[in-house]
C-alpha cells in the first residue's frame, strides 16, 4: 500500500513577502472566483485599491505584481487540480539563492518559481501559459498532451 505524505504537486515561490501575497489573495475573492469562469481579469490600477490597511503602504506597481502572481497561482491550481500546494517564501533555504535575492534593488521583484523542488522560472511570468510552458520545458515535455 502506497502512502502519500503530501500533495503530489507543490509550487514554491521564493522572493515574495508571504503576508502581502496572502492579503492580496484574500482581498480579491472576485479574482479567485472569476478565474474559473471568464479567464480574463483586469489587473489595472483601478482594481488594486488597497482594501487592507497593511496594503496601503505597498506601492501600487508592487501591488499590481502581487495581484498578477496571485491570478497566475489561481490558474495554476485550477489547471493542476485540487492536490496542489502553493507556498510563498521570502527567502530560500539555499544560501546561494539568498545571496542573489539580496543583490536586487528593493523596487525590483524577481521571484523564483519551483515545481516539486525543480527551478522552472525566474521573474514574473506574463501569464499562466508562460509559467506552464516553462514547467514543460524544465521537465522535458515537448508535446502538449497531459498525462
């Protein structure tokens, strides 16, 4: 009998502030609900008015990036199923990666995406499709069929 100890698919994002990410996700329930229906959600600044007092101190362009990443992770969860776990880390357990992250300017957000421990993307993907293509490339999948 095989016993599973966790979700088979784990997306780790290193280089973001977990608290800001969680607040953006919680303060945009319409985003989470609409991603399954329309697939198009505007991330224009008019939709990014801070609901939480904690978000009031976050610059609007940074808030737009967090909202974009939240929408990509929602699409990821929908595409890969309910057994997906998305984890956000400010720092990596890898000291070399932390050194790289410290060299960034405070205004530059350049997260690193890992799927089940394999680095698949650095930076902010334009869409879920770009992240998905990077995942396929990292795991050597050349055809578009999913198994």
